[in-house]
C-alpha cells in the first residue's frame, strides 16, 4: 500500500490497481457532525463520478463504503507533471476544453480543475477528483471552472500557458453557452484580482 496524498479531508492510497480515497475524521468536529459531513462528501463524489462517467472518462468505482471510495487506478500521465513535456500539449489542452464542455453541457461543475486532477491515458483525458464538484446550471459556476484552470496553467505551466489556454478555449468552444461563459469569465477574473479564490 502506497500513500499518494494526504489532502485536507481525504487520504489517498494506492493498492495494486486500486485507489482508495478515505475521508478521514476531523478531530475538531463534533462526532455526529463529522460523520455526517464525511458520509455526505463520499456520497456526493460517487454521485458525480456516476453522472460524469456517462459523458467523459473517469475512474470506475470499484467499491463504496460509508467514508471510502475504491476507484480504478488510471495508469497514465498526470498532467501537472507531464503537460510541459508533451509534444502534443496543444492537442491535449484542446481535448480538455472539449471534454469540459461536455461536462458543462450536463451541468456538472468539476470544482477543482487543475492539471493535478487530469490524467492522460491512451490519448484520452481522464478527469479525477470530483470531491469539490457539484451540479449547477449557473453560468457563473462554469466560468469559475474555466478561471481555476486558467490560473493552474498560468502558475504551474507558465512557459506554455498562453498557447495551451488558447487551445483549451478552442476545445471549449463546442459548448452551447460558450459566449455567455466567456463574458462572465471577464467579471470573475476582474474580481479575482483582489479576491483570489472564492
Ligand atoms: N483514479 C486515480 N488514478 C490514478 N491516480 C489517482 C487516482 N485518484 C487519485 N490519484 C492520485 O492521487 C492524487 C490525489 O487524489 P485526489 O482524488 O485528487 O485527492 P485530493 O482531494 O487530495 O486532491 C491525484 O492527484 C493523483 O495523483
Ligand atoms: Mg486532487
């Protein structure tokens, strides 16, 4: 068993071909409330994974417990590490945009769209970590998804940022509400200058 991450609210282990995402107890919360929150978040992530699996590539859910999800391990290139090195970076960013437009078409907001939550496998993009995701038809929520991705590119992939962001938007253009989102993005970004993450 290998520990992959200890996030703010979950511990992630790899066991063979499986990923175990265990929502850990927060000692500072009342026990009943703590369990309720962990249960709800586990359920919510599963629900979103199920919904998203109908339209984009996501890890399969192998097992679900009260506070735990067992997921298929996606053996591929994590884009936070590999995007800069890929010859196909523009193609990959175009695909990310295109796949995101499919999620938004179904009103799925990823909520934490960074390159740490994207894996490239067999030329396909896999979305992982729907822990902060939710369902919403608000243009604002979709614009924030784009904003977070742009910020991730700008900070972690600054050398290729401009061309990748352009390719990403070209891919996202298939979204039926593209123009509305781009218009709202402008407001989100202006606000972002003095009030960083929402
Ligand atoms: N299904 C998966 N396949 C491959 N790697 C994964 C998978 N799920 C998680 N990981 C790895 O573990 C890391 C943390 O998992 P993630 O679900 O993003 O949790 P967190 O909420 O802590 O960000 C990811 O960035 C990725 O490297
Ligand atoms: Mg993550």
